[in-house]
């Protein structure tokens, strides 16, 4: 099912537990909640500055957005340095691999397209499916 075929209800769902962390899928980063602190968040939101500001309100361990085509002056990934400065692992998945606005797509089929240095240090790599990377890094799988 894709965003065009499902009834449009903003998703907020725990999609998996990896190691000691829950993977929380939220179609819009505006729906991140205090109980998401320390967890891994997948969102369908673009990775722009305003999305980073929403994500930083809760000290999540990691957050992944949609790069939304990256755009002019890297606007679709502008949240990455902002979140780096706040100690949050952050990255984006390619808009070619996941529908913008659909957190389940980010989790199920998203391929990492951009990362902040904290994410790189943690072991995330560009071109890797985000779910595979999360399982490897937070679940201790190699």
C-alpha cells in the first residue's frame, strides 16, 4: 500500500524494537512526542531546517527524514548540521526510494542519501537501506 492508496491518516506507530530502542514511525516530524526520547524516529517529513527544529524538541537518539530531492542550496537536508550541533544522529533517505510524507516507506524501503557526521561516526553509510543500518547499528548485528 502506498500513500496514494491508503486513507490519509497521519501515522504514528512503533514499527520495530531494535536492541533497547523502539523505531517510531511518524508521517510528520511534528508528531514526535516526549516519550520518543532516546528512540529512533523514521519520518516522511523533508529534512529541511524546520523539520530539524521539530526533531530537536525531543532528545531522540536518531532521526531519518526524506531528502525531498535535496533542492536548492541543499534545503532538503538542512536539518542535518542543525541536529549535529544538538548531538542527534540524523540522516535522510532518497526521495527515489521512499514516498515523501510516508514514514512506513522511509522505514521499509528508504535508502540512506545523506548523513550528519554523528551518523557517520555511528556507522551509517550512504546507499544502505535505512532499516538494515538501524538493525546493524542498534541491534548489534553485523
